[in-house]
């Protein structure tokens, strides 16, 4: 399992950069024997959620719960 972050700067969004990055990452993973790819993104993101679901064909598979605790 490997972790890395991907982001496209705002001025370059909707120009195919994210699609090219993800397509290359998926091809690399496939060539190296990966069976699946999973990723995390903020559920309320107006750009990344549609990108992954509609453009890249990913589906939601889990719910991550988080609770902020009071820090002294």
C-alpha cells in the first residue's frame, strides 16, 4: 500500500490535468499488479466528489467518522 497526495491548482482545473494524473496513476498501479485503488476526499467538496464519481468512475465504499475533541 502506498500513500500519496494529488491536487490540481485552481487555475488549471477543468483542463484535463486531474484526469491525466489519475489515468497515469491507474495505469501504473495496474502495471504493478494492483487490484484496486482507493482514495479519500472531503465529502462536501464541490469539485473532487463529482470528479471521482462522474469522470473517473469511482464509487463510494465507506464512511469515515471524525469528532473534534476539546484541546486544553
